């Protein structure tokens, strides 16, 4: 195994090293293993994020520059995206070096989350499936500085110490309370991972944007997604936790020169929302968290704990196969918005729409992670969860309702406000 150079891992890298990210895009015009292999080879350099070997127990990661196999999977070619992701998510393989699978007209990428957050997958898809892959190799050598967490905290927080008081206030307002209400006992839940992938047609997405604009509400796409997804799940009679985890990209706290750097610099923060929260209510709370710098403080404090001897910072103990959890679903949402770098992808022109789906590992048996992206006006939703906790039919119904008739969900929220 040819190895060269090393990279200093962050606490977040190590915490995510054993977590698997599986993403897929398509339908594509033509997928050829030799073409993918040829485009990938220049990116397997001693300083590329693609070649790091994740190790949750080491602060220094080696680079493996040997070729990565490309697998053609005709057995998956005729399955739906959700079925493909479910099959792969339940495959008994450890998170490690990237794997590339050609499933009919779908290109699938699977890798350790320790290699990087969603930007790594986007960069690869754009380069491997695009008409011009020239920038991919150089771009994947742009790693975030090892001291990114400290830099973000210094730049955004230490220069504005008043923000520390706001962080303290927000932490108290969104703190998790002592477990209350009914609980459920689960066993053997690890083998019940399930993925639902659904798309919102472009005309429905346009209608939703028009309805939001006509209401006079000011809300970001992410705020609308969180509000409507909570409403869609609740409409199926599912009890949800009053906190929903929202993903924050902490590159916003760095100097703009690092905006395109690769690595892990996104953190999820559970934010408390009232029942039937409207998009503006959701958006106000998301903006308050982002504006305070709380996400940057989380990264910096994790790095600080990592400096303590034998602290084990960043490495969470694995949950037991026999657990007791509150009888309410914990939602997590990551909305990537419109994927601009996919404008050059060689899509199948006969397909009615094109998509990016991604299965992100839930952080427990009672959790469900939803990934959202937009390509060509079509919004694609992927939710990963455990069948041991919730019936897939309920998630499917909620996601289908959101995608088929988002305006009705939005109008229902208006009547509650």
C-alpha cells in the first residue's frame, strides 16, 4: 500500500472517521468505469483529501495513493435511489477509503465522513461526471488549515466578546431537558437502517416559493425546509422532539480565502422550535445561532478538549444494541440548497429530472437525518433512519406529502400562526 505524507486530523475528523457517507447523482448520460478511473487518478495525490486514511484513534493520518477500485453494480441498476442507498447502507463494510459504484445511470460515492463534509462529494461528482474535470485534482488538495477551529473562534468570537454572552443565552434556551414522557425499548436496531429518497418537481418548488413570497414572509430555503419537514412528519401522527438539529457550515467564520477548502467544518446544533413553527420563526432561530458564533465555539471547545491528556475528545462511546429511548423522533436537516457546481454535469437528456441524494448516518436509533439538494429547480430529499424505531411507510408518506403538495403544508402552518 503506497503511503506518503501525513495530515493532522481535527477532533471533528476523528469523531466522524467511522461514519459512512453515501451519495449518488444521476441519471447521467454515460457512465464508464475506465473514464471514471482516468479522471480520478490525478486526484490521488499525497496531499489530497481523497487519499487520507481515517483513524479515529490517531491525530496524524497517513495518505494512501494507491488506485481506488471502480465497481460496476448491475444488480443495483434497476432499483430506485432509495432502494440503492438502503442496500448500501446496510452492507456490513467499515467506513474507509472512498468507493465508487456505477449503478446503471447513477454514480454512487461512499466514503468515511472523516475525509470531509458534503463539499468533498460535490467536488468529486462535478469532476467525475462533468464535461470539464480539470479543476477537481487541484481543488481536492485544498485542505482546511489544521487550526481552522481556532481561527474561526478568534476571528468571530474573541474579537467580539459580547457574542459569548449570546451563546450562553442560546445554549440555555436550547438545552435538552431531562427525559420525560413515554419511552421505548429497542434491540437489534443497528441492522434496520432504511433510506427514503423522494423529489419535489420543479413546478411544486416554484409554487412553494411563490406562496412564501405572496405571504410576505421573509425566510431562507433552509428555514422553509425545516418548518415544512417538521409539519409533514407531525401530520403523519408521529411525535417529534421539540429540538431539530440543523447543520451549520463554519466556513462562514473563516477568511473568505478558505471558502472552498475541503475537510470537516460543519456542525449540527439541536434548536428548539415551537409546535407548528412557521418558516420565519425557524429562520429567526437559525440566524440567531449562526450570528452568535455558537457553531464556531463548539468546534473550538472540542479542539481544546482534544488537547487534554487521555480525554478521548471527539470519540463517542458506541450505543448498545439494547437501548431505551424517548418515544419521539429526533429530526436532523441538512439543506445544501442549489448545487451550482453541477451546471456542467453530463446529465441524461432523456431523464425528466436530475438529482443528488445522500444518506447521512443517524446519531442514534431514534434519529432521522434528512439531506436536501436542488438541481435544475428540482429538490431532492433523502431521509435515513431505523425501521426499529419508525415504520418506513410513515417517513415515505411524510416525504411524499411534502414533495407533492408543499403549498398545503405551508398554508396549514399559516393558519396556526
